[in-house]
């Protein structure tokens, strides 16, 4: 690789790095709070829940919980769906991302296994 | 891979006769060789429960259990199992299974194998998201590190 090309590659890598870092920043900011982390954990383990359910057992007020959920929604981590008079909150991007990553892992294990199958039957 | 949250689909053409591929799929010893499981024996039969030990490095403490579903020689083999059952202390027996289907078709130059694993959407959300939960704990620790670093720098 020529020095000029190497420099161009480096510049591109820096741009990519910057883009990733700034893209992740709102997520980090949103999770940088004890209450919000707990809300995410709760939605993680318990699935979608209403504000009343999320407020139960918490010493934080319903209004404060709503505000925290809105911050999380702003970072694309949760989303509120209106159901009747209540809003039900559920995990959004992270949930989908994780499910996808999980499938990806199983998928790549299949690729490896099928490679070995190929070696076995084609030998 | 199909872009679905419920299924994984793979298709490959193997340069081997259909009978050869069928043998590699439908007999325990041969299946174990490429899938990475020891202790499987004989030809698979419908309804049969099979159990073996995973031989992949790092996963040797795990066993693989499956129930044979359909066996249509040189056409279709299907199994049910618990996907990605990688935690030795978790009892997966009460969880729903995924269905794995191997379909064979003769094509020019060999045998086309289609593998479909489906039913992922029925797997408990809690299990799928366990990794995320670990990540969010990781994030909390990372944030503490950043905070410590920043406050030292100030």
C-alpha cells in the first residue's frame, strides 16, 4: 500500500470511528442514569409494561418515570405504544438488535457446520 | 440468510450424490462428524430421541439433545431441538423447540441442500435478551470508568 493510500485509509477509518462514537453517544447518555438503567433492565426481563407497573415498587414518581422513559425513547431504546387509555412501554432498537445478533450467532454456527459437511461428502 | 426473526435458511450445492449426502445427514455417526457431536449411533428414525456430547472446543461440557421428526430417505430429515442451549446450568426442557429441516434435491453437478431452522419467535424473550442485560450492566461499568477518568482529568 502506498503512503498516500495508507493516509487516505486512515482518514476514512477516523471518519468511521467518529460516526460510530457520535451515533452511540445518545445511548450512553440515556443509560448513564441509575433509574433509566433499571427501567431498561426491567423491560428486558419482564417484557412490555405500563407506567403504573413500572412505577410499582419504585420510590420515583410516575411523572419522573415518564420523563426517564421519554429520554430512553429519544435514544431509540424504548418506545411507547398507546393501548386504550394507557401507554405500554417496550424495548426498541436494542431488543431487535440483540435478537438479530443472537440469530446471527446461530446462523454462523450453521455456516461452519455446513462447511464441515461439505468436506465430509465431497472428499 | 432470510431476513426474518423467526427463521434461518441456508442453501448449498454439494458436489456429491444425493445418497452420499443423505447418509451424512441421517446416520448418527456421520451427523456427529460434521455437526460436532459424539455418541450418536445408527440411522435416525422418526420419534427417536438422540443425545450426544458436543465436541467443539470450549463447549465440551454441553450435551446435544434432539428429537427426530420426519425421515423421508434422500428427501427430508427434520429434527426438533433447543437452539443455542449453551448454559450448562439451565434446564431447557420446558422451553419451546425450534424445527430444523434438511431438504435434498438433485441438481446438475451435485445435490442441493436446504437447511431451515424455524420457530425462534417462540423462544422466551428473557433468554434472547439475557445478553443484552449483561451488556447494559457492562455499559454501567463503562460509564463509571469514563466518569472516573473525566473527573481525574478535571
